[in-house]
């Protein structure tokens, strides 16, 4: 996948790929104008969205309603390292979710491609041309 970064003024950084433009900005406290999410929030959002698509497909294949479902994600911050220590994901299935699929939906959520890349990170090579 090829992506191109564009600088849109102030603290705004856009990423262009295929037919999409992902806009980012920084919070006011970091000199931005908060017109878009900051890159780290997008990173975290991608984990939640990826988990969501895996759970959604699981339910769709079994004709399980997702009307009462939600996925909640929160993080535990390590102040010493200044990094997230834990990412906690909770799948709230609602009352009509079949009990027999509870462990299976957890297994499917763990297949999220973004999560798996965090567990087995790629090399990141940076150079100047």
C-alpha cells in the first residue's frame, strides 16, 4: 500500500491513499485546532474498528442481530513509560446473543488484523531521499 503525507497548514497532516484522504490535526493544547482527530487517536480507533468488522461479519454470517451490541475499548496508561500498557476491549452482546457463541466471538475478535500487527510488528524503515 502506498500512502502520501500532505501538510495542510498549522498542525494538520493529511494522508492520501487510493481514493481517500485521512485528515489529522492536533489538540489545541499541542498547537492544533482540533479540526480532526490526532494520529494516535486514529491509531487506537483502527483497533476498535478492526475488532468491530470481525465481530460484525461473525454475526452477519450467523444471522445474529447486532442492534443491541456494542464494542467498548479503553486503555491503561503507563506514566513512567509514557505509553499505553493495556488495551481493553469489551464486547457487549446484549440479551439476545446466543450463549453458545460467546467464546467464538472472542476468538474472532482476536483475529483483527490491526491487533495481530501489534503482536507481530513489521520493521519500520525510514530514510531521506
